[in-house]
């Protein structure tokens, strides 16, 4: 058996686990990411191919898209994979993890055992199926990002399966009596237009459906589908019956396709199945319990938490029990939340296992609140919050709960890394740009230069929080510092249009709302000059490489002003910068 030791061990390589592992490693923690599949991404991978939804709810909420590491990943994919080919997205995810310093990736590695000492996890045992190697991986801190809460369950963490009664948390959307029911699993498919008529021969094992049976389930888009092909969570739980549910989902997918092709006029004469998933996407199983349980009230009333570290905004999207088997109910009910809401840090660590963080869809929520927090965009920003907290805990020799005492520092670190926390603003005492006098040669009304240091790096409600100027005017932004300063780092947050979707998808409706390549609003090229008494002492010609967050590292050049000059964008006629941060040598 191969034995290894890490500061932070993440089990589960979906979007939450990926973001957590990268954040922790960048924060200096020696990190392991254990994933039991050949590709990363979980429900967003080529094995399942679900688009990454979040608080923007398919562009229906302006300026709500998640930023931070998830934005970095999706923008890199937009630049490198403009046609949104899923296996290429797999490679982007692999690259981000595999080449991250301080991070070791274990693919095709199934966790088989959890070793505990009292209320602490000491190690996990795992089998790498491709090499037949066995591992014992010790850690100081652990994260359950398995989706099913497997690590927590094996460690003895408190968890819940099913729906709470309406009286438990005062939730109007919960049933009168508690029950063990969860949402089900789905299989996706993709079709392509062959340019000529293509017959479909129904397999003998496929189901048969009539238009009457599908009357409540929209199947007008024949290019891909369908989230509502969903089974499990009622009489058959999604974990122990997972294999037979997969078999029945295949029968349903091919039966629905037979109906589309052979069951009436659906405009699919030239369409052919290109891909059918064999790994069901899971929605709900175990929910691990933390020091706080997020509820319907928090989502509807946007509760302001002092320990807020992430946010959600997807509707409380509660699917009907038994999914596709229930032909007489709508497959889901969209219960809108109040814009975006905060997620407190207390939902992100175990109530009774002292060194276990919680991530992904298994964070501490009621069933009703979970119906909103479960989507991958939200899971990703939760993951980054956990990974950042883990790196802080390692440096200070603290447990997850003890980070509550320095949650303000956690919030500031997340904001520095371009995460958004409702009602929180940059108060970083080391950011000397906050003391600068900011002017510009040009600006658009409502987008004044001083907004780049107001502490908020995105448009909120009607406040732009951004400096904008016409690119044709060759504008520049000038930050005059309090005195002569040795500069070590300049950070910029550019405009990447947080009102537009940039997720990979097999759905043509989702893809049609996107533009090929990086967002046109992003700066493509810009220049930075460090000035001393009006003279340029260092000139930097920079390219954004399609990224929103820019980090320029300087070798201690002394200056008393910074000038930033946009040169070009990816198509927009306006240059936009949300935030400038400047850090000096200590």
C-alpha cells in the first residue's frame, strides 16, 4: 500500500471539489484531489454533459454569474474551446488541476475506507482502478465533495436524506410530514442534423410513450434532452438502486427518442442520436449537517449572515416525486428566490466531525433550500470558499469551526480572488489602491474612474461599480499613490459581462445565447506604466488571455502612480475595469 500525507484531502472531483482543491493549493496547502472517474467535472463532464447553472438562472438575473475560479475555468474554455466540445472541456479541467502547484490529482481512484480517531478523520484508503494500486492518504483536513456525502457518512458525520416536514423549519414548500424522498437521476442525450432523412429503429427493450404521456414535458427542442427524464428518489433510492435506475433511464431515453422520431410530427426527420449518456447525473442524496442549516426562509428573505462566504440565486427548483413515473404532475415547480442570497460559512463544515469540510450539493441545507443550492455554479463558489478556508486553517493550525473567529479575513481573501459576497466590500488594509486618488482621461457618465477602488467588483442593482471609456478615445486610468512605494503586485478585475452565459452545454438553446470566444467586453490588450515623479520607470505591455482577473507581479519597482491604458477588447467599443488593487513590498 502506498502511503501519502497532505494538509488537505478533497474527495470528489466535481466543480466544487475542483475549485476547493485549486484554492487550497494556491493558498499554500499541500492538497490531494481524489476522484473516482477518468475525467473531472462531475455532472459537467463529458460523461454526463449538464450545463453549469447558477444564480443568473440562464441569464434571467443580470450581473449574477459566479466569479473566482469557476469564472477562470469557463473563460479559459471559451478561449480554447469556442465550439464547446465536451471532451475538450474535460482537458481544460484536467489541465487546471494537474498543473497546479501543491496539488496532486488521483483519477480513477475509488475511496474504499475512512479511518477515524474519535471525531477526527485520520486517513482514507483508496483503490486506483487503472493501476491496481492501493493508497492510504492521510490528511490534516478533509472535504467531502463526493455529491453523495460518502466521506462524511463513512466517518460518522450527521446527515439527512429526504424531505423535512413543513413545521421543522417553517417552510411552506415542504410537505406536511417528513419522508425519505429525494429528487431523482437523469440521463442526457445529444442529436445531430445529418442533412438527410435518418430512420430510427427502436430497440426491443426501449419504452413506448404517447403524446398524452408527455403532455407536461416539453420535447420541442430535438437537439438534446432532457432533464425531466428522471427516475429514482421515491420507492427506489438513487444510491442503492443506481444501477437499475440507469438501465431504466436508458429505456426511457430511447423510448422518448422513438416517440420524437416515429411518434408524430416533431421535425426530427433528419436528426440522429449522436450521444447517449451511460452515467446518470444525480441531483440529491445525503445532505451533511453543519452548525447551520440553510432554509427556505434564508433563500426567500436573503438573510444577511455575518459569516457569508458564497451566494446562490437559482430558483428553488423542486422536482416531483418519482420524476418521469409521475405523468400527471409538472416535472418541477420553479419557486423564485429573492434575487441572490448569502450562504454562511457555518453550512460548510460538519457539525460533529471536527476536521471535515462540506462542499458541493451535500452542504448543510434543508431539502427546500437544497433545491436551489445544488446547481454547479453555486457548488463551485462554495468550493472556493472552503478551499480558501482550508489554506487559512493549515497556516494557523486551526480546525474548520475555528475559522469562524477570523471569517472576516476569509471574506477579504475571497474578494481579493474575485469572488462575490453580497454586502461585502474590499477592506484589505494591504491594498494601497484604496488610498489612491483616481482620475482618467475619459469616462462614460455613471462609470467614473474612482469606482475602481470603491470595493465592489461587479455591477450591483443600478450601480455600475466600473470605469468605462470609449476605446477609440485611447483612454487611460491614473492612480496617484500617497507616496513613493515599491510595487510587487497589481491586480485588475476586467469586465467579462456577468449577465451572459458562458457554460458548456449540449442544449442549442443555451449555446445560441452565447458568443463564440471570450466575451467581447473583456480587454484583450492593455498597458501598465509605473510612474515616479511623472516619469515612466517601468512599462508593461499585457494581454488578458481572455481572463477577467489579472495579476501582474512586479520586482519592487518604486513608483508614486500607476497608469493603466486599454489598447483593445475582444470586440466591444468600450473598455471596462471594475477594480484595481496595488500591493507593495513588505
